[in-house]
C-alpha cells in the first residue's frame, strides 16, 4: 500500500488541516499579544511617551540661548534593562521638528515641536542637556 492510498483511506483527513491552521493562527495571535504585554509591562512605552512630549513642549516654550537640563536616570535605567545604549535613547531632528524617545529596541515615541530654533543636545552623566540656539 502506497502513501497516497493510505492517506486517501483515512477517515479524519478533512479534520486535520483546519485544526492545524487554527492552532497555528492562535499561536501567532497570542505571541503578538504576549510581545505587546511584555513591552507595556516594562514601563518603557509610558515613559517614552511622557519624556517625548515633555521635551517637545520645553523646546516650544524655550527662548534662544536657553539650556534645559532633564534628569534622565529612569530612562537610562530602563534602556539598559532592554540592552539599548544611552546615546540611542533620544533623537532630536531639527529638519523634521521631531523628538524621538526610545527605551526599548523597537520604535519609540515621536512628538513634534513647532519652534524653528537649532536644537542641540548631549548627555552629562545621567542628565540630558538641551541647548536652544538661534
């Protein structure tokens, strides 16, 4: 008896394929949900949003020549837990007028600012120093 004949004689052949597909789709959906829950439970998503909005608002309310200092101990600690280097936590793009804060390996939170100032930033120990230029 060949494999094809054996396969055709099976009574449950119509039930196996849908069940396997159903199980695989469930595994995919639950793994995606688990990944989201892990990201949200680390607190990174909440802190990314809060710091990004705070920095963008400070840039918008600043005057040329101002220097703004943020205590970044908590974001640095979260980023180090997620194996992210300190230099990659924040990115301020003057052309797009965006502040991107990321504390996990993926994505990050983007906030936009409206001022036309030249914004420069650097880290001094655990502080983020932002300089507002002309």
